[in-house]
């Protein structure tokens, strides 16, 4: 069974600064995907970024980038130039490639961006 | 950009009543999912659906739950006899291949 751990319940960052959100996971699978989803107060779930485990290059999406350390089973999200609209709950999620494609989520971290 | 749409946005139901949550996945997507999020907790997988049948379900998805794709566009989750602990946000998701999954805005289900 897969597990996803987000040990920081909440973080705060000053607008325009950089913040890193941590995530670790445990799996015996070799091929899988990792995701960060954002959930603003409106409660919708928005895909922020994804990483395929077979790719060594860290994924980047505008101000969002990841630090994927496969051996350490670590998948952190870096948000650069934080904006007020980044205030949200952030969930790290895992899925194995193959027949069963369910997402396993971490508990989430509440990020507050201060003006 | 195409979206997954869910209706209603909020459903209030008496305990013991049946409820149907509706989802319209993105039109060319083939894989469909339901997740739930109890207030303040993490998002949990309920069921996945492909090729007109359930491909996987969690232990939460017991006999009181069922899913259906009644036509070419809708994907529904039915809870037969609701309990207080069914109160949660229910998310529908769809994907063209298995990933990435695109989520709807959710239906907040409140059981009284």
C-alpha cells in the first residue's frame, strides 16, 4: 500500500517570497506519478504540477517547481514569488502507473500568503 | 478549457434518504472517479470506473454506494440510505488516459 505524508500542517510566507512545501511517500512501485493539487477556500481541486517517476528532470510550471528525490522518496513543491492567490490548502498525491490509477493523498498543508 | 461539472453544489438530505450526486466528465475522457473529503480531513478515494464498469473501489465504497453512467455524458454516485458520517465534500474526477485527473468543484453533502 502507498502512503503519502505531509508533516507540516501549515505554513506562512510573505508575498513575493519563496516557500517550499514538503512531501514524502512510501511505495514499492517503481513506476508512478506524483502530483501537487491546490484547494483554495472555494474548495475546488486544481492540479498544480505533476512528475513522472521515470523522469530525472524536476517538473516546472511557471512559478511552481518540484524537487523530486526518488531514492529518498521525497517530493517537495517550491512556490516562487508567492502571490495572495496562492493562499490555499496544498495536497501531495501519488498514483502508481498501471491498472489501478486511484490517487492517494496526503493530509494537506495550509499555506497562507501574507500581504 | 473543458471542465468537470458537478451538481448540485450543495445537497442537504435527511438521514436514511437516498441521494444522487451528478457529474459531467470532460467529453473525451474515459476514466471516471469519485473521491470524498470529510471536513478538515484528507481526500479519500471511493471508486474508479472505466469501460462501463467499476475498476477499483475502496473499503469505504460499501453496498450503500453505487455508480452509474446512465448515458454518454453523466456519471452518478448514489448513496442508498444516508448516514450522518456520509456528510462530506464529494469530488468527481475524470481523465483521458489514467493521469492526470481533473476534478470538479465538488458537491457538499450535508446529512441531517
